[in-house]
C-alpha cells in the first residue's frame, strides 16, 4: 500500500465516536479519522517496516497516520533531523508517546535527544524527552539502571533551571 491507499483505508475505518472518545482522554488533534489503536496495530502487521511510507504518513498530518508512521518506521533509518522535525510536530501526548515508545527509543540518538529536549520550552518536545528516558529504561534491559537514573536526574535539573530562566529573576521577600 502507498500513503494514499493507507489514508483511504484509515478514513473508511474511522468513526466520529472514536474521535469524540479521544477528547475524553485529552487527545486533541487538528485532523483525525477516529481509528482505534488496535486497528492500527493490525494494519502495521500487514505493512511491515517501510520507512518511506512512514515519512509520507507523517507528512500527511493526520493523527492516525502519524501513529502508524511510528509503527512502520525503521529506527535505523531515522535521522537526528527527522527526530527534531517530528518532535516539533507533536500535537498531543498520544502522538508524542507513541512515536517515542515505538520508534525514537530504538534509534542510536535516543539518549542524545532525550538530553537535548529536556530543556525545551515546548510542552510535547519536553514530554518526549522524559518519555524517551522512560522507554529507554524499559527497553534497554542491558543498560545500567544507574545510567537511566543519572540521565533522569540530570534532565530534571536542566528542566528546572530552564523553567527558572524563563520566569526571570526571583524577587526578594
């Protein structure tokens, strides 16, 4: 299937009820078909890994297409630039968490991006940093727990410092 065929497939399986249900979970998307995640996972099995398709699906801007992009993308073909572009396009916790959990955490740049993004002023880019750290701690069984804790503590400190810098100097009481 090419990207247009996938979008048509998604449109046919979407429902207004599912879109309305997304809002109950705090998922706001500019463009959504209303396709459940279970349906996307079934389609992923049919499609397999296809990085070109993943890129085209992401570029479509449709919520479910972006989730599917994370599911069919090839982590070995993901670039730093792609990670930054996609992170800048996160609209909600659903796309952020899905991309981090199913694609970004398996790239060679995952820890690097987690550190970099932890001080971002953008809500979902910063969230991606912490989601990546959680995913890496879960998926990298061989990684030392100390590394995960050290990165998380360091990111928390950087995040707090960035927040203080944005709010300006403290006023004496």
